């Protein structure tokens, strides 16, 4: 493997194939100009760190060999991370329980935040930097057994794509791109920082906690920003939020920065999530300060949540109150003392320490003139303890703490490899790895099984994708007394075993950069209250909606309901449409005003019948009472009283016995009344005929017995109809939901339409015959003719019941019963008044006409 890598490196420097064949060795034709730190050991670990923040490439003239690129803008914070790796290796070497008899060394390089430089450094680590390479059998340990780094996602993708082919283990301490979790593409990549997939979930938990569903998204134009933005948009949609705008942050493009400012100003989103590194975000923030764009809540990704570049008084009015997601802070005992003991050396492989020293103390190891001033010479004995920079600040170890865990992960994997017992190993033939001829892929096997706890108490292990256990600190940027911004931890987000990402937040400790000192509202539409549902606005995201009230019989018992729930069968929505209440049961009751009125009318009818009976009883011997068979008059009054009484069976809550009796009593009493009138009509006709010589025997054939038998037979037929109907399909109480959806109409179901039709039809037949006979007898002499009154009464009776049918069918609920009662009362009062009022008028007001002579007209 190493010969392949060396050939690759040599070919990049135009090594001749002829020289390889001729000398049996590969001669290094040149060196990459890389800044690094080196320490010898039995096993070497590589490291890649972004100590410088800018790479300067020389101009290409294409006439002479170009000079190598050089790096600028030294970062004390990132150099501290590289020295944390050196400290961790020294700590492991001094630990007798971890890797005994093995001394670890390190070779650390500066990638200068450029892919080309990072790739050159990685190739140098993997291939080695020896001047020649003659071991064509590839025996012995590789130049490095594993690499800590790269801190950026884009270089990590490139480096892992190449070194992954040779199974060189890479443990990054800061590369968060979720794409690196793909084990098929990056089989040897691990990391001690959580993936962006987890970071995005943590940020969404913050949005969910404060109800921010309408947010803007800014992301850097690199792999870190692109992949994280994709994951963020998916996670926001899953929790029901929406992206108001999504914009890429350019690098060194002022015109595009102005466009982004216009988008931010025009948007109604008050929360802006920025997933970016500091270098991409800084130009935008400069413009935000210049235009004094306030009233926005910024959410910072871990790449800039703790960076010192924005925590200056210049950004105070804009960025105070920012909430950020930061990687877990840790503590490393003894690190500060180690950092203060650092001294420069003359070894060219440790030139990075000399560069650090020059930047820390503003001196130079070589005589230099800056303008007219001569730069002071470095002695190497300057005191680091009197300095106050990010290098000596160990109060918030986040990146360095991940470096610490990454080195220990490789050390524990190597320790597990050394503890293997021959014959019980994990490799072919149950063999173990040979430490003198170690292959990097063998270390990967043990790296996957790493599981230990740091001195700070955090567990370190990797899942099947090589990702670390996700845990984040929630940071809040708060103003400090000196006018700068201090970063305060206000919560923790970690992943539960079964509950996913869990947010624990101390809200009282959060500083809000708003006049209200409260969290802002960031929603496209206000939350829909109870009793309404969301209706999406056409052409807009799902978070932009109107709140429509639920329909009748539907409710929504939670805010922001997407659909209204239909109430159960016997329930209905309340006025606010937020819960279901039992439907109102409606029936014609005695407490109802309509029920009271009908009951009063029924009782009046009964009283009138009783009064007429009293009058007739008192004057039973008078001619007008005895005329046309007084027994029929009393029977008619009794039947009419029954008609009035049956009304009471129609009022009140329906029960089985009332349902059965109401129709039976109604049918029989009305048949009895109509039969009485029919017989009276027949008696009138018979009396008239018997008054003539040719018909004097007419009454003999229609005497008292025949009258009684006729009434009995006709009434018995109705009794049989009612008995058969009730026996086979009895009317029963029924809760009807069809008439009025909001109410239950408690009614008597007739059971059999045929039975009810037969009952009414029989009454109608008798009434029609009575009407016909009375009509034919209307021209009989007035003196003893009752036919006109009977005709009038039957006309009223038939008119009422003909009008009843359409009125009954079209009346809903209890009003159908009221129509039925009204028809009974109207027809009963019609019979009572039309037949008995003239007689009572003569009996009470004109007794002189109540004589046989007056009636006979003789």
C-alpha cells in the first residue's frame, strides 16, 4: 500500500519511471512546504489542523517555477487544538495502564483552511517524508497509524475518499457534514463531534420549544453548509415548520450580500438560522451592522456559535441575544501547564511552534525589518504565562476537547489490538494483528468497538456510521460590562435512548434582544384557536394558512388542527366548536309552551264535551235532545271526549305503552265518532222517509238495535286493524337523527306504514260515506233536518285531515306531532261545534223552540 502512495506522490513531482527501475528505490523529488509539529515514537499518529486561516498562492507567470503557497492569519485557538493533541499523546505515554511498552509519537500539519493544502498534508502523512523508499515489500509499520482531523468537512470528504481506499483510519474532531456518515463512501472515517444531522435536530428542538415555525435560512457555499441546510429543511418540515427563505452565503461577493440583505428585510420571518463558518458569515454581518438591521433572532450553528470574531462591541447591538448550538464543553486536567511549558526548537519539522512564538510575542527568530523598524529577535525564553490570548484560555474547551477524545479513541483502539490473544483474534484464522507489521485496516476493527469514559465523565463510542454520541450545549450571547459579548450556556441537547433529541433549557437565563425581553413570535400565520382548522393558502408554504371555523357537528379540541373531528352519533358540537356535547333530545313535552297550549286546548275540549253532556242530561226529556236518538248524541260526546283525551298521549316523552295507545285510542275514538255521525245521518234519512206514507216502515228496519249493531261492527273493524298492527309491527319509541342533525327527535315510529295507512284510510272511508250521505240529505225540510249540520261538520273534518297529510310530512321533529295533535283537536272541535252548538243554542237561549210542535213544524 505504501509503495502505491509513494508512487502517487512521486508521480506528482514528475519522478521518472526509469529511475525507479534502475535504482530499485523511489527517490523523493521534492517536498511540500508544510508547517508542522513532530515528535518521534514507536507508533506515529497524524494530525491536521487549521492553524492559519488564509492561504496565499503566488501569481503564475508560466515562465519560472512557481513559489510554494504560504499561510497567513495565525489562529491561537486552533493552534491550541494542535497542542492539545500533543498533550494527550504525552499523557497517554505517561499512563502505565494504556499502551504499556508503546510510545506514541505525532506528526501534525497545518492545512491553512485550504483543500489543496489539506490534501498535500494528508498525502505527506500517509506516504511519509523520507528522502527515499526502498522497501518494496511494504513490511513494517506505516508512516502514521491513524490521523486526527481534518477539522473541515470539505477536506475531510476529499481525504477520506482517497485514504479510505487504503483503510487509513481518520478521526475528525470538527468535520460535521452528515454526508460523512456514509460508510460505503467513507469506510475509515470516524469523528468525535456529532454529525450535522444531529446538530440540525438540536436546532429544530430549539425552534419547536419556542414555537418558531417561520424561519429564514442562511448557509455557507461549501459541503458543511449545503448538506446541513438540506437536513435542516427536512427536519423543519417534519416538525411542521416552514422555511421563509433559503439563501447561500457567497464568499467575497458584495453584490450578492446586498441581495441577501434585501431578502432578509422583505421577509416576515423574525428568526434566522445561519449554518455557516465564520469566514462566510462575516461579510454579511458587517453589512447587517452597517444597515443597522435589528429585530431579528439569530440562531447560530456550532461552526460560529462560540467564535470570538463576532463577540466584539461592534456586533453587540445586532448579535446579543443570539442562541447557538455548540459542541460539548469539556475540561482537561493539566492542559494549561503543558501549554505554558511549550518552547520553540530549531528542528524544521517543528517550524509551526516557531511561527506560533513569533505571532504570540511579535518577534522574529531571524532579523527582519518592518518599514523603518527592526523587528525584535525572539529568544525562545519569553514567558507564556503573562500572555492573555485564546491560546491560554481553557475555560471553554470544545474543539480541543474533541481532539482529546479523538486521540484517546485511537489509543484505546490500539490498546485493544495489543490485548488480542493469538488463536482468539478477529481476523482470518482467528489471528491477531502484528504490532511490528501493523495494517491500518486492522486498527479500524478495534476503533469500531471503542467505548470508554473521559476524565470529564463523557462516554466516547461510535455508532455504526462512525458518529459520536450526540450532545450539545445551548449557548446564549449576552452583553458584558466591557461592551463585548459573553457566551453563556443556558441548556443542553442530547439524544435519549428512545425519545430522540431532548432539550433541557433554562429560559430565565436567556437574554432576549427585544424591547419586551421575551422570545419573539415568528409565524407566517397566527396559531389557529380551538374550534377552527387550518386551510392552506394557495401557492404558499404550509405554515401560511387561514383559520376556518369547524362546521356544525365538528370540533377541533387542539390548536392548529388540520382537520375537524366529527362528533359521535349522539353528540353535537358546542357553540365554540371545541368539544362535543350530548345532543338535545327533543319531543313535545308538557313544559314546552306549544305542549302547554295543546294540552290546554285538549282539556278545554274535554270540558266542553262534559258541559254539553251535562246540558243534555239535564234536558234529556226535551224534544231536541230526544230527536234522532239521544243515545247516539251521548255516544258521540263520549267518543269526542276520547278524541280530546288521546291528545294527551301524544304529549310527553314517548314510551312503548304511550306509542301503542296513542294510535289505538286515536283510531278507535275517531271511528266511534264518525260511526256515530254516520248512523245519525242514516237515522235522519230514515226518519224523513218514515214521515211519508210510502216509507212509514223505514224506521222498523233501522231501529235502535240496528243502530247499535252498526256502530259496534264498524268500530270492531278498527279494533281488529289496531290489534293486528300492534301485534305485528308495534309503534315504538325512536330517536331520530335525520330531521335535525343537531338534535335527537324522540318520536314514536309507526312500525308499519301499511298499518297506519289502513287505520287512517278506514277513518277516511267512513268520513267520506258520512259526508256523502249528509250531502245528499241536505235538502230535507229544515224543521227536523240535522243533515246540514252533519254535512258542515264532516266538511270540516275532511278538510282538516286532507290538509294534515302535507303539513305532517313537511314538519320537522316535535312539530310533526303538534300538527297531528292540531288535526285531532281541529276535527274534534269541528264535530263538537257543528253538531251540538245549534242544539245547545236552542236549549239554553230559546227554550220556546224546544217543543215537539216546533220541531215537527205542525
